[in-house]
C-alpha cells in the first residue's frame, strides 16, 4: 500500500490518547473495533440506519459506520466501554438498563446507551414521549422498547441524585 493511501490519526477514545496509522478509507467503527480492539461498538447495517454503531464524538452522538477514522482525527470519542466510571461499577444508565430489563440480546444496547447519555445530558427530566423520540433512530429487535424507555426515565432520576456521575460534556469545535 502506498503512503498516499494511509494517514496517521491522533484521537482520544474513552479518555486515552491514541495515534495510529490507518488506511484513509477505514471507517471509524472499524478503527474502534479492529485497530483499538474495542468491540462494544456494533455494526448492524453499515448504512447509518440501525444506530448500533453510535458513539459520542466530542459529546454528540455520531454513527461511526458513516465516518472515516481520518475524519475523527483530533477529536474525543466515547464508546460504550468508556461509560462506566471504573471496572467495578456501572454507570447509573447501565444500572437502570439492568434493573428495568432494557436489554435482551444486547446488540442495540451500546448505541442506545450512548444515544441516551447525550439525550439525558441535554434533557435531564424527559417525558416518556421525549425518550421515545430520542431513541427513534436506534433499532431494537428484541425488547419492544418499553424496558428501554423505562430505563431512560429511571436513569434520569438516578443522574439527578447527589454524587451521580457527570455526563460527558460537549466539546465545541476549535
């Protein structure tokens, strides 16, 4: 492969800085999964329709199957692996998913969690209808969505409790 078809990207994923040489046509989803070994970001449709590949890019949700890794150069990315505060503790949103049966097969869960992190940061006291609209771009084939909606509403309450983790901030473009 010639040098013109590769580029070095430098980005932060889940708080850790990475610098890797990639082929210019590698998607961000493939970069996350294959170059970094973070397989929680799922690929369902590879057309931006299902939402399974949703990550937070500078605090805003993005479909990682529709972005090239080189487009993420210099940005901060949060994947499902970076949601929990540490290896021994779940994030309140993850706890709410567990407690409210918001997951079954788990395939859509990473995209749902990252989508809802952004949504709950921007709308800390949502209605059921607002949650349904927020997740409308994420497809789930197993749950019927009610458990996910219940989990989001429960998480909103948990995130307002004293000592709750701070949701990822939005980083404005430089």
